[in-house]
């Protein structure tokens, strides 16, 4: 029987991991307007994103 892993997601949801994910996601898109706007207030945006994900209030937008 497989072992259940609980609360693993919350341990991985750190500011450092979100920052690493942002840098991977922006690769080859550094000069796009949306990326520049997001990075103008990067720390606030990542903290806000972390709170929304942990509170289950984050919703994915279709652009």
C-alpha cells in the first residue's frame, strides 16, 4: 500500500521556489510588457501569489 504524503505542497510553496519558477517561466520572454510590469513589483507579486495559492483563492486566467 502506498504511503500518503500530507502537507507536502505547503512545504514546497516558498518564496524562493516561486522566484525560481518565475525565472524559468520568463525565459526568452524578458522584454515582453507583461513580464516587465510583473517584475516592477516582483516581491509583492510573488508574496501575493503565494498567499492566494495557499488560501486556494488563486484562479488561472485565460489570456
